[in-house]
C-alpha cells in the first residue's frame, strides 16, 4: 500500500487522520518504520552502486569521469577537493619587525628580549627607522 499523505493512508485503512497520526508517533511504531526505511535504503544503495559501476562503460567521457571519481571516492581514493593549508599553531615567531615613528622607539632594554615558553614576547627586535629625511623607499623626488 502506497499513499502520499497521512490523510489518504487513514482513509484507506478506515481510521481518522488524527488517530493514525497518534499511532504513527508511538515509539515502537516509529522504530519499526525507521528499520523498514533503513532496509529499503540498503537495497537502494546497492542498486545505485551498480548504476555507478555500469556508468564506467558509458560512451560519454564526462559521465565516465564522474562515475569513476565517485567509485574511487567511495573506496577512499580521491584527489584533494581544495588546496590544503597546514598551520603549525605551536610555532613561535622567529623575527618581529616593529614599524614606529622616531618618538615611539622602544628602549634599549626591549631590543634583546627572548622567546619564552608562553610565547608572548618577541625574539628579536629590528629597528627599521629610515636614515635621514628620505629613505630608499621614499616616493619623493630627490
């Protein structure tokens, strides 16, 4: 028996829609239906897999490519879907460059700090103050 709605199913078996809905909500009936759906999906999965295997022999190159990618993917063999980025979060910075104006330069005591286990201090401080009013990176004409 196949129907598209609870109302149609209730009419087919001679029950009210409300009564059928209450019965279908009971835990043992819901579990029975869940198991039935899982069995049905297991059969459909086997059929779908067979279709993918048959498509490997398709005359269309795109169809063969997609089906072979799918079959290989289900076997755990697949190319990376996107570029991967490997981050090493525990790596401490090797150099820290601080860009400041002349009046904000750190004291000499701050220029030789070392990296500690907590990783919150700079390992090396490099002063990049330009020599003179114009640096070699200046956009002004000489």
